[in-house]
C-alpha cells in the first residue's frame, strides 16, 4: 500500500501512531505478533492486545527474553514487533546482536520514550545512546520518524522490509513537521527547507526546533536548509552529498549524544564522499528529571533560539 494513501489524520502522539499502525498491520496480516516487556499501556501495544489477544505476548520486565521470543517467532515464519522503552531495550543489546542481527531475522524493534521524551522519570529512563548502538549492527535498519504521521508510515513501510529494524519513537512531544499526504520512502533524505549558507540535518521530534531555528536565521539574513534524516541507516549518501555541495557546511541537530548517532552517520558518509565541515549540536550529557521535554532541550541548548544563535556563529566563523 502506498504510504500516501494511509489514513494518517488524528493520530495523536507518536506512540499513539505506533499503536494504530500495529492495529492496522494486525488486521491485514495474520502473521503479525506483538510483544512487550510489561509496558503495553505506555507503548500503546495494549490496543493490539485487546484486538488480537492470541497474537500478543507480554514477557514481563525481561527485555532479553522478549528479544529471544521475537527471534523464535521470526524463525517460525511470524512477523514479530517487539516494543519497549528505548532505554530498557538496550538491556537486550547482546540478544539483539547475537540472535536478531547476526541471523538477519525480520524482527522489528519499536523503541518508545526515546531521547529526552520521558522527561519526568529522569536520566535513568532517557535514552541518548541507542542510535549509535543500533547503527553499528551490520544488518539493522535504523529509522527515526519526525512526527506521528511519519511514525505511522514508517511502521507500515517496515512491514515489507526484509531483515531487522529499529524504529525510534518519542513519547508525547511530536509537533507535526511532515506532510501527512506525502509518500514515505525508507532510506531517502527528505528536504523540508532549502538554503544556501548551511544545512541542518536532524531527525525525530527535534526537527520542529531545527525548522524554527532556520526561520529565525532567515530573519537574520541567513539561508539555511533543513533535511529530515528519518532513515539513519542505510544513509542516503547521494542526498547528503547534494546538501554538502550546495552549502559547504552541515550542522547536525540531534536528541542523542554527539557520538555515533546522526552526527556519526553524516560525518562518516561525507568524509568518504564529499568532505565539508560537519558540526554537531547535540546532548551535552545525561538528562535530568524535568517538567517537559522542552525544559531539557533548553538545558542542553536545543531550543530553536539557542540553535539559531550557535549556527549564526558557525556561519560567521566559516566566512572569515
């Protein structure tokens, strides 16, 4: 089914979109099985459990077992989706590496509450290392949707995608920045805004801040492109090269540590294809308990005004 034809209106938050996408997949494919590690309500997989109880497995607070179950289901010809908080999905990295990825099994890992999105529970629940951990795996596809419509489309697209995949989902903060009617294509860099002085490459809900930063920079006389790198692996190398050729300066804005994530993917790719300065604006360390995601963005210099100020300084320095 074309992603443009999917019903993406009134999806709610990113995790709501996940729940609705899994319901859709359960309706069209009897081989879909959903697993979770005792967080069915929080991940919205509870909706699948209520509709298809015979195809739902709660392994309890045991992410390693969840991955083992999912691998076995894939070997038996089923299509498993394993959902957990991103931070605690990382407990099972060894099982993901040794069973799912090494055997190239079609297990789809749905990691919710990623980045700073679980603001109220503090640093222990905020996952800022997961893109790096998943991107290094040989067979793993890594997807970071920007908003609820894109999260829905990405899950539908991954259903027909062979091999394992990791999809990184936030909690509730997900301002809509993509066109709900646009076709979604895995592995394709999406240009949200054109520009000549520099290019921002970002992914996930933080794109809303990146776009506002670009608008603020335009008011200051700078022309800054914004690209949505919703597929972090495989990298759209051709798309990145076109951005680099046009602007000569790439800034990566991400809700992740500045090592191994989107910045790592962009810098590694351009170093081998079209070297230009690539500069990260990313998390400064672990998070904290906060009243909102945007409070944490402010603490880490990731609000639109802070991003714009940094990029203006970078562009001025590049012109000297």
